[in-house]
């Protein structure tokens, strides 16, 4: 059996699309379709049902998927053992992270690591609503909730805090904020509730009855920029807000504490490239832990 064809089948099974698999593999749509058809002819059975909405595994496809993933795991383990004997860190590592820590910490930290290892390609991507390490959608993921899957390799990175902020310019132009009830006359800059992928992101709930005026923005960077520009009061990550001297922390008794977790898949964790990036992220967060928590 041709492993390249099986590898194509794995991506089709994981993405549920021939086009999606082609993008993941760096191939064109026709090549993926041709390889999949050739594998089906070789095995003398239909592996996927193809229609305009995507691909669905047949019973034969489900059976092959289970076996192919076991074989893939063995390949990865052998690869990590061989790579461990080399001093070079090579290949591609995809890191998924929420846009707060992604933009305000990991972006520059991971760029520095990539600079040290010229043959290592690090991809920092925003964490989607759902993701799968098993489907190789990422090699390492930073989450704000501890994963429920016991098999994953999970390490707590750090707690982090969020507080209320406004720009000095905003405070000079608007009614003073000395206690929580004073917030009623101000606009809250916050997230878009129905696209938040975790209940842990629901910071605005305590203020919904008090603050009727809201500007909702789906990214942490967008919220920070709106508050910096003087358009309202926002609940911001303390480690992000510290970068901007024009931001003033309000009502210090109001604070939210959350945690970041570092997660990787056991099949790929042992590879040299993933192990190095995992170790580096953990060590840099430990070294800078004080900036994540407001005293």
C-alpha cells in the first residue's frame, strides 16, 4: 500500500473535504482526488462518499482511518527517536493560541526562537472555536481551560488577570468613575458573546444590567485599540494593558483571574521540533510570569 496515498486519505478524512485536504498537504485539488481514487482502486472498496458538501467516510473508510492513524503514530514516534540524535531543529510547528497571549506575548517570543533555528518554521495561528490535535490541526495549543482529554500532554502555564481600563483622554472627557455604580453612564467595550468559544471568556456578564451601552468586538486587539482610542471602558488583559501608559486601571477591586494551559499530542510531542517549541514557550512564560498577574 502506497503511504503517500494513505496520507492523502488521512487528510481528507480529517478535513471532510478534498479541497481542505489539498490545502493542508500543499497539493492541488485534482491531485488529491486522483490519489484518493487510486487508493480506492488499490483496496477494491469505496472509502468516502463524495458530494457537493464534502466527503463522508464509508464503513471501509472508518476502518482504514483507525489503522492509518495507528501507523502514522508509529511513524511519528520513530521520527522523534531519530531526530533526538541530531542537534538541528528542523520542520514546521503550528501553535494555536487565543489572540490575547498570541498577539501580546507569543508573537515576539516565537519569532525570536525561529530566528535562532533557521530550519524551523513556526506557525502562530489564532485558536478557533474548535480544534483537534488528533487531526493535526495544530502541534501545540494554548487554551484557557484544561482539556478534558486525558491522553493529551497538558501543562499549566500561568494564571493571568484582567481589569477594567479606560484611556486618560476618555477619563478627562467623561464622568468620573469612583465606584461600580458610576459605570452605568459609560460604554463598555467588550467581546461578542455568541462567538466566544469558552464560558471563561464571559467577563462582561456582571456589568450587563448596569451598562446598557456596549461596543462588542471579536478580538482582544480590537478591544484594546478601542479603549486606547478613548471610546469607552474595557475589561482588558493586564499584561496587554501594561504596554500602554495612556491606559488607566479602574476600580482595582474588580479583577478577573483565568489560566493558560499548554497542550500537545503524545504522538508528536516527542519530536525534536515540537519538544523544543513546547519547552521554549513554557520557559518564557515562567520567566515572565509576573507580568501576567496584576498585583
